[in-house]
């Protein structure tokens, strides 16, 4: 009698959650492939993002990639042996278990202390922040052997005996701060670190703050130990709430790491009123000697006063990529014209610049009234700048107002596009661009060889409906432009050999519905090419244009 298929339990799964998997046999096609090819297949499986841009830089693996690889590893012992390092390369270690590749933090700590080779495989660590006020982590499953390893690891990672004792007491109490810091201290090859639900500052996590500060000092001294976090290349922090945000003081703590190449922060709030006055003291994190080695900085949904922002950005002496999105977090007046003061020192190094004001997108019909009156100054001096993404009004201005701005006379209200862009620009993307900018854009495209001869792409947020069997001029979607204006601009781009970037989408479906005396409203959705749509409308008295019943 044939033996039953084995029950396999994923990491973090409870008894009873096992899944039946059919093992590979010697006749399976995969068994004939070399280890190198199988690893390439596993990496490809892990990189399946479902059409979404990879979140992580390491190997481009998607957030759920390790789970897909883990499922592949269950096919045979050989595949498990080959793919296990890839499975553990990306760890999502939350405080509770949700799926096969997410482990509770305490469980993961015990695992890497018992099997150090697993800790060496980890390249990306994603954790969920937990304050003491939110509760303590469950330590009921920690064995005596685990505690012995924990004490030994704390002794090895702490600077002094007294510090180690405090650290150990925090772990014994179930403090997230103490436990996650010990986990990080055991990951020698960590390249990317993400924390979601980041709260109100390092003050809540003194052990983690002290460990990161020490790592920065060790890197400055040229140390290469695990405690120096020397391989850490990227840090991302996500704020826990929808108001206010992460303090710059927390960002600075991580940015002092010389190894850091990329930093991402979602929701940053710093309204330093003393900085608004020339006589006021600078923020507590600032010093004139402060320098960051980071090459790529992403600040999304920010509320930072312009004086503090200037002090902060001046600390980046070799920044190549800056993405700054203002708004949504509280409110602080954003003045594009004053931002050049914060960007001036980047002329020799910055290659990509993104400046978006999200406040303008949340005023609905009043957006026009609140658009910034004064544009960002000329970027001609930024010779290495090749890619720009901005709001059209930040780039060109083109705004009239009855209100007098306090910067009136100091900054120009309007700016000519062809005379304000860097000479080596290759890609230009403009948000909230409409008919009022048409003349400027057309003139710029026609004369682009005299100011930006390298320009290859123009992106105005247009879209193109891709019909499988035909081309239709009506398939273009160009918000805020008439068909005539869009055709004029497309002709200018074609003449100048500039690609108009358009996102391709499938034809939208059609929705039809009617009222039935017994069933109420009956609806049906028809995908392109809308087979049966006309018949449905005729049978139930629906308008062919709207799909709605005439009885509505």
C-alpha cells in the first residue's frame, strides 16, 4: 500500500495548520537541473511582484517573495537544502504570526541563537515596532537552553557589564526594544532594515538607540565587527499614525551610519519654530560638522519648515537621488522658491530630483487657488541632473493671485521652462499639468536641442488604452488637455524625437443594470470586447451609452 503524503508545517504555523505536499520523485524534471539553475529559478519565483515595483533592493525580491520560495522548497529535500538561504534572506518578524514566512520576534531570536548559520543568511529584516504601552512580548516558549544562549549573546554584544544587565532585564520583561536589538546584533550580513509602526522617537527605544549610535561610532573608527552593522545599506521607517510623523532626530540616528546608501522615511514632522528666526537656536540634532554619506534620500509626506529642511539637507554632501514629497502630515507652509537654498550645494552630485507638494492635491476644486505662486529657481547649474519629477507649478509658476506674497519682489512669479532646466536632462515628469502650460512646453520641446539636447522622455501622466486587435486615437487619456492640444504636443514630441511616456491600460469594462420587481437592482459587468453587452441592454431596456435602465 502506498505511503501517505507527508504533512509539512511552515515556520510559525501551529499544529493543525499543516499542508499536504507531494514530494518530487527521481522522474521529476527539476531533479535533472544543476544547483545553480535551481537557485536561479528560486530567485525568479521570489521576484514575482505581481506587476508592482520591487520593494527591496537586495535581489529585488518582493514582500511575499520568501513565502513563494518557501513553498518551492517544500517540493523535495534537495530543493529545501538549496533554497533555505534564500528563504531566510528576507525576514518579516512581527510580534504575532500571520503566515508561513512571518515569525514572532521571540521565536526568531531563539532560532538564530540555536542555529547561527540562519542569522548569516538574513539580508533584509522587516519588523513591527511595539512600545511598552502596547504590551510585552510572550516569553513562555523560551527554554532554559534558550536563556543560556540569550545571556551569552547579551554579554558579547554589550559595551559593559552594567549595560548588559539592563539589556538582559529588558529581555526578561518582554520589551520589544531589548529583544529586537539583540536580534539585530546577531545578523552579520544585514543589508536592509525596515521598521513599520514607528512611534514618537528613539526616546521610547533607548537600547536600540544606543546600539545604533555605537554602530555609527564603530564605523567611524573602521571597525568591522557585527556590532558595527557595516553591511547595512538601506533603512526605511514607516510612521504608525496618520497625523504628525517621525522626528528628524530619529532619522539622524540612522543616517550617521557611514555604510548607509539609501534612506526612506514615510511621514516626517519637524516644525522647529526657533529655526524660523535667525537668532533662534538650531535643532538639537544639528551641528556644523554633521555629514551623511547617504546617496539616496526618500522623504514622503513631510511637514518640515524650510529653515530646518535647509539645515538637514545640507548635511548630505554627496546625495545623488532626492525624492521629497510635502504635505498630508499636519501643515507647514511649503515654499518652493525657498527650497533652492537647501539644494544649492547638490549641484556637483545630484542626478535625480523629485519635489511634489501633496497639499495641492487635497484642495479639490480649490486647488487652483492654493497652488504655489513662486516656482523653484533655475536648475541650469545642476550639470549631473538627468531626471526631474515635479509639480508643473513648482517648475514654471504660471499663477496669478490677488494676494500679495511676502516673497514678492525677491522671487520671480514665473519661470521659462526652456531656460530653467539642467543641460544634461534626459527625463522630465510634470504633475498636475494642463492647458495653461501648453505653450511653454511646446516651445521647450521645439527648442530642446539648444538647452537640453539629451532629453529623451516627457511624462505628463497621460495614459493609453491598448486594444488587443486595433489602434484607436480615442484610446489616449490626457487629463486637462483637449484632443487638439494633445495632438499638437504629441506632434512636437515626435518632431523632436522625444518619447511621450504613457502608461498602458486595458480597455475598461462596461457596467449595465436594471430594476426587477422581485429581485430589485440586477447588475452585470462586461469585459472588453463586451460580448453580450448590447443584447443585455436591449433585453432589459438599458441605455447603450450608460448601461443604466430607462426606468431609473
